[in-house]
C-alpha cells in the first residue's frame, strides 16, 4: 500500500523569504500523481500544485514550485517570496493512475505541515 | 454549482443520535469522495463513488457509517448512533476524469458529538 510522509509538523518563515516543505512517499507503481494542497483556517482544501510522475520537469505555479525526485520518492514544495496569506496547513498527497490512464479512487494524504508566516 | 457544496457547515448532536451530511459535487463530476479529518490530523479516506460503479467503501470505520449517491450527483453520508469519536470535519470532494484528474474539495461539515 502507498504511504505519504511529511516529517515537519510545523514550519515558520519570514515574510518575503523562501521555505521548503518536505514530503516523501512509498509506492511500487511507476506512474502516479502527486499533489500539494493548502488548507487555511477556513477548512477549504485548495490545490496548490500537481505533478505527474512520468513528467521529469518539475511543476511550477507562480511562487510555488516542486522538487520531484522520483528515484528518491521525494516531492518537496518550495514557496518563494512568502506572503502572510500563505499561512496554512499544507498536505502532500498521492494518487494512483489506473491502467486506463485515468486516475483511480482515493488521494492518500500525509499528516500535514503547519506553516506560519512571520511579518 | 461553481464548487463542491456541503451542508450543514456545522452540526452539534447528542451521542446516540443519527446524523446526515450532504454533498453536492461540481456539475459534471462523475467521481465523489468522502474524507474525515479529526482535529490536528490528516485526511482519512471513507468512501468513493465513480459513476454507476459499485462504491469503494473500504475506508468506512464501522457499520454505523453509510453513504449513498442518488442519480450520480448528490451524496449523503449517514452516521448512525453517533459516538464522541465521530467528532471531526467531514470533507466531500469531486473530480472529473478528463480534466487532469484533479480533486476539488468542499468546505466540510464540522460534526461535534456531545
């Protein structure tokens, strides 16, 4: 069974600085999806960024980028120029890709990293 | 609708009572998921619906939990004879396979059993 591990329960960053959140996973599959979700106090889970395992290029969305190391099964999230609105719980998640090429059932989540942004 | 809609937002119930939580997925999304998030914890998968296929119920913690999805759209999660350990946020999500398989979440229903 697949597992996702986030070893940093809490992180803190100064406004405008850069922070990296760690995520490792375990799987025997060769093709899958990886995601970072953000959950602010409002509880709404917001997709930050996604990566398909067969794509070697690291995904980037504005100030958010990932460092995807497939062999090491590592998927870290880098937040550049941190803003006060980035403060939230961040979850790393894994999702299998079925034989048909479409994803199948559930996201498997890590336990989350609570990010504080200091003004 | 524009997003996944859940109701009620908050529910306080007495131990032993039954509760129903409702989820209205994004229009056109064929897949629907229920997750549970206990205080300070990650997300625990409960159940998954995909089109007309049999649901994946492998995450339901006990037979007090059940869910149905009517007409391939709205879903109801029912918890019978609630216990205090059922207190959590219940998150619903939906996805559509042909749009990158991204899963979109609702804001959740916060259940408190007293």
